[in-house]
């Protein structure tokens, strides 16, 4: 079908069109048989054979429409049907004006059927042709060219009109039935679409609530972390730096009066300075590890695993550099998983981190431990797992927890593969799927 043509919807438009072609051929064949019967039994007129020939030619034209209909070229098929019926109506009215009312319906029938299958522009052309054809039929109705009406007795002439009406009525009922089927299909499709929309709206509302809750938790965690850093700086590094400042003033006063004691104070200051530097490094490591900034996850995860309280092995494959926010989220999720293993897995537990990047599925990190495990159905997810989910939510990540009592725990983190234009892009929603193991 040409691109500009509408695509009929509903139960197999090609099948509906073929049904109409078949019904039209049956009606035309009935006309051929009727003409032949009248020729053999009632009146042997050349005009009766002409009517049979006209109906036969129409059957050939309508039958030819089946081929384009089969390959989906509905406009060409409908055009052939219209041409066949228009020509037949005109010639039959010309020969036998007595069946003008039936031929008038035959002229209108194809264009009514054509509406779902042709473009608006072609439909307007069909309507214009049909209107002109009806006027032409009216003029031909009063042209007495053949003597067939005079050869047929009046009762038989009425019988001809009556016997042809059921065929046209059957075609009209077929169109009504097909349109009803299409309408029912549209209603069912609309109901299904409405149900899908309602489900999508409920899902969006649920996701929006999750997003609001996630953002609230992130804000709370950020405030708590900020207060912790402030407290650690105030109670740790700041106190040491204040002591250093006091001792530096003391060393300056002693430098002229008591050089020996000044040297001892300076040595003590050197030790305090090293302690302050170590404290600041410890704080900086807790905020953002320098190896993660310099070399990414592939180097930061093994270093973090080496410092874990649980013996941990790290396997990486295809890991590359990612946006800083994404690397930070994955890194601290892995740390949280190792900390949970250290707290709950047991003394003899070991852990494994497997990080892989696939161009189709994206970044996947699996953290497993051989600990005691737990039953997700009867366990409330703690703040650590919730924080992991919130971190991943920003990157549309998913967190899957698989655990069984006495069979360890497996945490799977999946980050969809980002395109270059969407690296570190906006927020997404995270699903926490806690299910029992296989």
C-alpha cells in the first residue's frame, strides 16, 4: 500500500477485503446465471446475452482485485472493484432500465466499502465520481436503447428486480458486519490501552513515591555524613593543628633562651605533624579514596578488598573509567557490602567481588560471601542496603539481593550501559529485589 494510504486496523483487513470480493463475485455470478436462465427459458434476446456478458466482464475485473488485495495493495484492489461495479451498473441500466434502483445501490456500495482502505484524497475522488455516475445512471434510465423491457412481461420484470435485491442486501449486511467487527476490535484495543495506561500511571506514582523517599534519605545521609566529617575534623585534626600552633609559638620563644629545649619541642612537633597528616589522610580516604580518582574501579576495588576484615578476592573484566559519581557510587556500595559481610557473615567467611563490563548489558558487580546468610522474607533491609539502593538510584541502577540461611549472600549491582551523551546522566529509579536463592 502506498505510504500515504491509511492502514486499516481491526481483524485482518486483507481478509475482510477478500471476503467482500468473494461475496461480490457470488452476487455477480448469480446475475450471470439469472441472465442465462431467462435467455434459455423466457426470452431469447441478444440483450439478455449482453447482460450476461456485462456481468461476466465485471466478475473478471472484481476477481482481478484479489491479487493486489493479497499483497496488501488495498487501494488498487478497491479501485478495481469500484470500476467494475460502476461500469456494470451503467451498462445494465442502459440495457435494462427496469432494475435501475438495484444498480443505483450497486453504484454506491463500493465507495462505502472503500472508506477504510484509501486515502482521503482518493476517497474524495471516488465520491465525486460516484455522484456523477448516479446522475449518469438517471439519464440512462430514460434512454430506451434496447427492446428488452418490451420483450419481458411486466411480472417477470418485477421478478428480476426482486431477485437481484437480496444479493445487494447481502453485500450491505456484509459491510455492516465487517464494520461492527472492526468497531469491536477498536473497543477491545481501547480498553486494553486504557488498562495499560492505568497500570503505567500506578507504576509511575509508585516510582515517584520511591524517588521522593530516596531523595529524602540521600539528603538525610548527606547531612549525617557532613556532621560526622565536621565532628571528626573538630575532635581530631583541628585539635592536633591547634596544639601544633601552640607548640610552635613555644618553640619560637625558646629558640633564643633555651635552644636545647627548643630542639626537643621541634622534634615533638614533627611527630605531631605526622599524626595530623595521617589523621587528615584518614578522613580524606573516608570521603573519597585517592586511588579511585587516579586509576578507577579496577585499581581501587582490590585495595579496598585488601583492607577488608573479610578475606576478599577481586576479579575484574573489561572495567573502564566511568564518571566520578558513578565510580563513587559503585565503590562505596562494594565497601558497604564488605562491611555487612564482616558484621554478619561470621568469622570463617570469605568474600568475592566480580566486576564485569559488557557493551550490551553494561556494568555488573557481584559481591558474594560464604557466611551464614539470611531469609529475605523475614528480614528487614538495614540502612546500609537502603543507602546502596539510594546511591544506585541516581544512575538508574538495580540492586538484587539473593540469600538463604547457611548458604551465604550474593549482592548483584547492575548499571545500564551509558551512552557517551548520557554518561552520569540524570536520576533513575532503583529496584531492590530480595529473593530466596535457588
